[in-house]
């Protein structure tokens, strides 16, 4: 058997949205990264293998931006057929095109070498090549969901539900237990123009009436999250057994919908069933701070905020599908947004271990709000940015410059609640005809520049100034009502497209110190955050939007800055 050795600055274990965003962010900031993923595709619960749409913070203007918005917008632009394989390819491309990022797919992490309280290397087995991969790194990021590096490194971690008295919370049970939220195998239907039959497998459960579906919506509008088991067992050890149970339930539910009663599904056919369960909860790390229900309810106003949540504390009963007393989850109220601290991403006892995703340092109650994928993604980007900052500055987790980390995240279009983004001194030095685009606020209708197609946003200097690059934030409609992908395939689907507010065509006109004018003309923009390298002294720079995806006459820009 071959063994391949790799030396990097950051090793990311796990290729869900948190792990992918961590790896891409770190690589973009100039450090060498390896990502070890045990599946053939990226995306975790959002991938073609599981197909949960990407949810995040609720409320006006609270949609997550940064790398997760970049990936979703790429998908809306390219994925006109709404194919999950194309979504997979968008995620794969983000890793593939980063020159500082080495991708190790189909590789399960199975061992870790330790030196005291530090991880020296991790070892994985790649099934497709029958090769061991040993990755040595300065820092390690566990974004695996199940926290595989916890038992391998001796990192402090927990499993199950705390008691009320452990952290003075009201949501948990009176006594600590090992119960969790369960896992689900999702399914998708496709609408046709004719009646479709369904013949169930003999091993599927039979549900001849609605008595088994109390408070469980089962029609074409549902994504069937409530086909959920595992909370009373172990969501790691028993995964294969639980998958078998989920499939029996899923095919039984499909049989019920199609063959028992009128559910308005005659012209709908089964398009896909997931054979890989999507997990909600298993091991959670103990970090330098444990985020609690009380932290969530008081908006998480930490000094070291690097991300935010905004989902309700959506606490699924451990019985899952078999809970028959009413709704299978309680949506405990939570503010949106609420801040998540860097300390919750850092191991309490392993010096060079961080984590992002559903396995961060939170109680069970807080997890029920922080576990959704868009939240996990922004935490991944924060982790990757932090790793790059530490490597590039020669500091460690305890010595990291939190304010510099927050500044970089906001510059990279990661919104941090309760914080103001600083605008570059060069931008403030220039004369402008549009003050609003340099107010440091990149969301909210009140912070938009609105103009007609062909209007210019202008910066002009009394004397020529060196401009290295420009930063633009367009309007991708952070209040759009659709996710990255659908949970069903309608005969005619009008959503899951590029936001109509997004500027598609624009020009940047540059007048240099000698009065010469050059132009950067973009006809196919699909991104909210855009940079252009300038690298020379200029007298004047103009941004001229010409068209958007909605074909309107109103152009919309949040930010236009000089760096």
C-alpha cells in the first residue's frame, strides 16, 4: 500500500460547506492548505448525496454573504436546469481552482499523531486509490460534523443534552442524557404532465392512513425533514442501522402519498431518495467558550464575534418520526442575528485545533440555532481567515489579533452584527458624487446607491494617487425568498435564478496621472463582491453600471471603494 506525505499550513478535515469555506478562505489568503474529505463531492448536507437546501439567519437583510453567497450566486447563474450535479461541480470548482489548496477526496481520517497537546499530523485512507495520506500541518480544522479529531486527539468534547442546571438553561431536560436530534434521508418529487404510478418495494413500511402522520405535512410543498430517526440511539455508531430504518420509512411515505388517499400528487413521480442520512447532531467540541441558550437569547454580543446565527432554536424531539404527541420539533424563539465568538471555534485543550460547522462549542440548546448550513459556512470562512492570519503573522490562537480578523472578514463581505466596517483612507480622501457608497454599510435598502443605466459613480483626486485595486458590492437581493436549490422539481420553475437586482454589465473607467483613459468592461458579472486590480496612480475612477439581470432601468450598488 502506498503512503503519500503532505506538508501544509492548515489541514481541514471534512468537506461540508464549513470545511470548504475554511479551506478556500485560507488558501485565498496565501497559506498552503489541504482538505481531506471522505466523500466524492463537497457540500455535506447540501450535496447531491443528501440534498438539504441551505438555510441560515431569518429576517430582513440577514442573509449570509462572503464565500457562501459567492457559491450560491455561481449556482444560480450556471445551473439553469437545477441539477444537483451542477451544484456539486460549483462547489468542487471553488476548491479545484485555488492554487494553494490540495484536495484529497474519498479519504477518511482514521488517525492523528500527537506531540503533547498539539496535533502533528493526521492520517487518512483513500478508498479510490488504496492509498494512505499523511498530512502534517501547523493548524488543524475539524469540519467533519462528527468531530472525528476529538477521539483521535483527546480534545475535550461532549455528546447529548445538558441538564438545565449545567448552564442555567431552560430548554434542556432536568437531567443530562445522551439523546440528540436525529438524522434524515430526504426525497424529491418531479412534476410531469401525466399521471405517474409508484410501486413500492416489499421491504417498505405500509402507512394506509394518516394516523402515523400527526402534524406531519406530506404533500408536494414539503421537503420531508420529519422522516427522522436516531435521536434515541447513537448518531455515529448506529448510522448504517438507522439508514435502513429511514429508507423503510421514506419508501413507505412515498407509497402512502401516491397510493393511499388524495394528496394532489397524481402527476408527480419520485425523482430521488437519499441513501446517505443527513445528520443534525453528534459530537460537539468543548472550546474556550461554550455558547449557551442564554448567549443566544442575549444576541451574543461578544468582543470576538466572527460569525452569526439567526435560525430559531429549532429543537427536534429525539424520537423524531415516532414522536406522536404533536409537532416533532419546538421552535424556541431566538434573535436574528446573534453573534458567535472565535473562542467557540477553538479547542479548550488542543493548542492547534479549531473547528467549524455543527460541531462547534455550543450547548445542545444553542446548537439548535447554530447548526444550519449557511451559519456553518460563515464560521468556516472565519476559521480559514483566522488560520491564514496566524500563519502570516507568526501568532497563535491565543495571540491572534481579533480586530484584524474582524476587519478582514468584513472586507471579504462577511457581515458581523453590531460592528462597523472601516472604509479605506484612500476612499475617504477622494472627492465623490456618491457619498453613500463609502459609508461602510453593505446591506440594507437605506445604504444603496440607485441610479439609471449609464450613470457614473465617480472618485477624483486633487493629485494622482496610487490605487492598487477597487472593491465593489452589488445588490444580490439579500431578501430573496428561495434557497440554493429546490426540494422538488415543478413542471415550470421560476425561482432559483439570478437575482433581478444584480448588476450584470458594467464598466470601470480609469484616468491615470497622465490623463490617459482605460476601461475594464464586464458583460457577464454574476457576483455581489467584485475586485479589480488597478496598480497605478490615477486621477479619476468611475463605475458605470449598464444592465442588471431583471432588465430594469434602476442600477443598484452598495459599495465602491479604492484600496
